[in-house]
């Protein structure tokens, strides 16, 4: 059984969206505010999917390929 990484990082957002890594960092901060998370907490694939509107299956497929 292969375990898929649960956390999303700025580099992941860059690869999924085609935007810059800096955009990924800013977006992660916006998502943390949206979900009421503290700065040290991580963003999950599910939270990123919910916020961005990108199907979670697409995100999980990407994370599966890079893991």
C-alpha cells in the first residue's frame, strides 16, 4: 500500500497551477487564514482542493506521482 503525502507545499502549487513558487507561498497563507489555522500548521490536499476548486483526485494524482 502506497501512502500519498497529505501536505501541500508552495512547490506543489507551482507545479499544479503553473504559477510561481512565490504565488504558492502567498496562496498557502491565504488558505491558512481561510481555515483559521496558525502559521506553523500545514495545509492538507483536501483543504487546498476545497479552497482552490481543483478536484481532489487531480491533486492526489499529482502528489502520488511526485512521492
